[in-house]
C-alpha cells in the first residue's frame, strides 16, 4: 500500500467541527475592543441594574454573532441572575415569536400554541423577572428581518418598556445588524428609549484573516496536511470577498476534495476547485444583509442578462415608486458590494449609456432572494 494515500477509514480532519459555520471558536481574536465594550454594557446587570442597550453593526462574517455567543457563555458561567436569550430574527420575525423564545428560555417550554395572547405571554415573563429578580439580556440577531416584517418598533418597544408592564422587570437589548452601509432607523419614540451604545465590527484585514485561519488549520487538521502556500491561497480568496466565512468554508471543502482523492495533503488545486462553491456562501450572507429596495433592484437586474441604467431606473420606479436619488444610491450599494458590475456601451443616441450586469449567476441570486 502506498503510504502517501489515505486509507478509506482515515481522515485528515483532526476536529471537523471547527469548520462548521455555527461553531463558536475557542480562539476568537482581533475583537478585544468590541468584547470589552459588550462586557462593559452588560456589567450593570451583574449588580442587579438594567444593562446598557447595544447595537452591533458590521458586514457579514465579522464576528458579531460569535462575539455575542462568547459574551453569553461568559454570563452563564458567572451568574444565574442574569439570563441571556439569543434570538435569530430570521426564524423569529414577529413580536409573538420573539417573546415565545424568551418564554421558552425562562420556563423551559413553549407557551401553549393556541389561544394565548401576546399580552399574557408578556405578563408572565415580566412577572417572573420581577419576582425572581432576574435580569434579561436579549440579543436580536439579524434584526434586519424584523424590519422586513415591519415588526421592529413593536418588538423593541415591548422589550424596552417591560418595566411599564411590571415595575421590577429589567431587560437589556443587544441588536445585531448585518450591514455594509449605514441604514438602521427605529421610530423616534422607540429610539429615545433604546439609546444604544453602538459597537462597530469592521472587516478583518489580510493579517487578521491569516492569523484566524492559521489557528483553525492548526486546531482542525492533523499536522502537515495544510502547507503555508495553501493557507496563503485560502487567505487570498477570503480577502478578495472580504469574508472570513469563505476562508473557513474553503478549508473544509478543499479538505474534502483532498480526501476524495485519498490524498494526505491539501493542494492549491483543491482550494481552487472549492472556490466556486465557497463563493456562494458569501453570496448567501451578503443577500441576507440587503434592505428591501436593494433586493428589489437586484431581482430586476437578475431577470435580464444586462440592462441599461436608464431602463433599469424605469423598472425600479414602476415597481417601488421611489425617486431617482434612491435608485442611484441603491445601485451604488450593489456596485460597492460587488454584486453587479457596470460598463459603458459604445452606442446610444444621446452619448454612451451605462450597462448593468450581474457578477453572479442569475439563478444563484434568484434562489437566495426568494
Ligand atoms: N475573530 C474571530 N476569530 C475566529 N473566528 C472568527 C472570528 N470572527 C468570525 N469568526 C468566524 O467566522 C464565521 C462568521 O462569523 P460570525 O457568524 O460571527 O459573523 P457575523 O458578523 O455574525 O456575520 P453576519 O452578519 O453574516 O451574520 C464564524 O464561523 C466564526 O467562527
Ligand atoms: Mg451573524
């Protein structure tokens, strides 16, 4: 038997879990200042007072979800008087489902599925908090989904004014927004109670990506499976899209590619071969972070191979009723996110016109928009 070949029951992965995207890594580096601010905001809760509300904001794959999971682990290790509740708003996009999740965390079972009003659920929660002197820290992750459903003001208002339902009920809110621009607006009435400390999660630079992925490689693969050159290639791709997730996914897929050929080491070709698929992970999360009108515009572009900027504006206005400035801003955002590309044609009756083109397959985009 050739020792260079992997036996069917052998693997190059020492710890395959490290390459799953929902894994909370032990090594969480380059987020010290964000973690410090998070802890500072929650600290009042450890003394029995209301925590400071937080708004975490930053592009996909910058450690927002991971950072909050780390914080919550820490809270659960030190006290049972502060209960952290993590809510994924993509699957819980209404006030009722958000509060059902809180209820479930506190009482270890869901509220009865029919005939119970939101007010009953809310009352039971706030009563429990007041009686037991427990402080809640609620993380609303991917809060953009509440905006899509028009439920954001409702949810924030109910959480932030819990003490009005029941004096003694204290709830802090950590809102997590995947965003590459600025947009995040609550009703001014809600905003005036929310008053969050804003924590920015910027993109990782090349050195940081290298450091994080290098650690993943050391912990996740057996020695000598991944050479420095292969790590470099993975970092290059992750950096190209500015998304750490692509790097982690590339490591997993190229590892599987190597195993499929019974190789004991990963080659640069394995990485290249995995890139087309890993790139789509980036697309999935990127589309998740878009606002409604950005999704609409992208959908319009994806219906056609290419379209001139002028025709596109007409279609956008017809569909949304929005004016030119908003169209222009929205298109610019899609350009910045590298979702679309623009070119000038040689023709056009009144000079050259701008052509808009997709940078991903139309089908891949449409699948993820629906
Ligand atoms: N500083 C870090 N150290 C190690 N791993 C990290 C770090 N930051 C992020 N990761 C890893 O990158 C992946 C994406 O991170 P995370 O889910 O926290 O991103 P996010 O900011 O919540 O993105 P999104 O806005 O798309 O939800 C995860 O698999 C996580 O383990
Ligand atoms: Mg996240």
